[in-house]
């Protein structure tokens, strides 16, 4: 959740490649100024590329930026979409959360359910981010499918959030081991 007084952090960060993905871990001193060790909604810029996103926790009291295709396009233009590139950033905590990109399986299940449009709209964007993170926080297809089913069941019962998992851990199974972003000292 964004703090009442916006916090702005700026500096440079080094692009890191983990597996086949590029991410931008923020410097420790920048993350320390943020209002939460968990996800933080921000607006700002990476180099010349403007963005509105949610910073992800690294499981070590820090944060990282997912470099999606749009961000990478902006960084490619400046030859910064590569491991080791130094990227200037200026990020300000946002007053509201952007909508998450709902994964195909969860989106299809919500649509198939047919009775959850109001419930999904009623919960906050921050809560929707938590549902998306929880569904995606597994490497196992069987576990993921079960989490989609449980999500539908819990939403039907009026739940706003999936559960009480550690919100300050890195939940991206491609990038994390034991809740910690891999590849950082």
C-alpha cells in the first residue's frame, strides 16, 4: 500500500539476467526508503521510459522491477536491455495501484465462474495483485491449477485476499528460491 506522503527514490541500478529474464534490482539504500518490505506501487521512469508498476520484494528487505516487454523496448532503444547495464531510475510511491495482468488460467476461471464479476471488482487492485501473485507462486502445474480452483472458491465465499503468505518474499518461481531472489549476494 502506498504511504500517505509520496516517497521518491532515485539513482542507478544494474540490470541482472536470471535464467532468461532481465530484472532491475534496486539498490539497498533506495529500497530502505520505501514504506513496505512487500510490494510497492510506483510511478516514474527507468532511463527515459515512463512506467506505472508494482515493485516486487526480493525476500531480503529489498525490491526489484520486472522488466516487461514495454520497459525492455524503452531500454533496448538506449542499449540498456542487457545484463550489467546501468539504468537511471526515479520512482515515486503511487496513490493508487495499477491493475495487475491477470494470467490466462485465472482469467479464464473467473470468466467461466460467471458470478464473480462483482466480487473481483469490489476488492482492491492491491488485493487483485495478491491473488495473481499467489496463483503464480509455484512451479508445479498441478499446484497452480489447484490454486486457481481455490481462488474461485474463496472469492465465491467473499474472501478479499488469498491467504496469509509472506508478502515480503519473492514469489516468482522462475526467480526465487526459498522466497529469496536468486543471483543476489
